[in-house]
């Protein structure tokens, strides 16, 4: 859903990215989903579920922030596009950091 909204915003010229960056985000998303799917099928299932849930947390914060923003503005308007981009960055960041921590823990156990 995030990539669909991003593609629409890029076509409207509302965010300062091109479709090349969008394709990179799509590739990164597919890589993250492939790794999560692999871990959901082996003994690390619990950790993969936790990472997937933590990746959804920025969107709940974004929704709450949107409601708070519209309440404080006393007008039903969309929040700035930057809020959407921050939620997208945090979603990717959580997944990448969790993967880095996983590699750090498992590579140190092989020594």
C-alpha cells in the first residue's frame, strides 16, 4: 500500500522522488519480504513475526498523528507529505536494523 501511494504521489509531483527511487524501494521491499518469508518457515518464526509487527507500528503512529494534526488545525486537511515519507523511512529502517542485529548475533555465534 505504501508503494502504491508513493507511486501516485510521484506521478502527481507531490514528493521529490522519481520512479527510479520508487523501483529501488520496490526491490528493497521484495528483498525484505523474501527474507521475512524465509524466516517464517523455519525456527526463527517468532522473531520474524515481531519484526513484521514492529514494521507496522510507524503507520499506526502516522494515523494517530494525522488525526491529531487535523484536530489541532481545526480543519480536515491532509498532513504534510513529509509525515508519510517519515513513516516509510522508519518502516524500512526497522526491517534493515532487525536484519543487521540478526546477522550480528548469528555471525558472532559461529566464532
